[in-house]
């Protein structure tokens, strides 16, 4: 009887965690940035439409699209598949672009900072290029 009670409590906790992860998240649209962000905006919408994804950040520059995602807790077991699916979905829409997709938290935070700087027009094109090259190296390593 005690084991059944413990199992029920664990199941309620897991269901609660899944329910909290299912919130409506709006994509930060970067409309007035110093560098055109239409590709990034559309790519973020494409990736956010995936059932497994709860939040997304992204920037585009020089025909490259950088996307970082947060996924539902249970789906963390399938990160490789989720990254591939997100990459393929964006690549279908932008076949000529170089697409970078990650689930790494550090890169997610860095892309969020870059998005905010672009939104506030507080970053130069040169600095943006340098920051994205650094992120590209981090994604490879």
C-alpha cells in the first residue's frame, strides 16, 4: 500500500512538471534591429511550433541562422532528435542558409542577450559578427 501511494505521488509530480512546461511563449520579434532578422523571426516560429519546444531564441546574420531552444523536461532524453528535426524544419524553409541549432543553456542565454541588444539597437554589426563567431565555436566544441 505504501509503494502505491509513493508511485501516485511521483506520477502527480511528473504530470505537474509537464503541465507547467506547457505555457504560451511568444517569439521575440526583432523588427527594428540594425541587421535584418526576418529569417531568425520565421525560424523561431517554425521551431517553437514543434511540440517538444517550450522556448526559443535566435538571430540571423550573413545568411546564417542561430537557434537555441528549451525543451520539455521529458523530451530532454531526445535532444539529438529534436535538434535534427528543428534543423531540418528551418533548412526546408531556408535551404540556402547555414542553420545552427542547439539546446545548450549557455548559448541560449547568450542568444537571448544578443536578441535584447538587437532589439535596443545597442550592438554594432561588427560586434554582432564577432559574438556569433564566438557562439559558432562554442557550438562546435
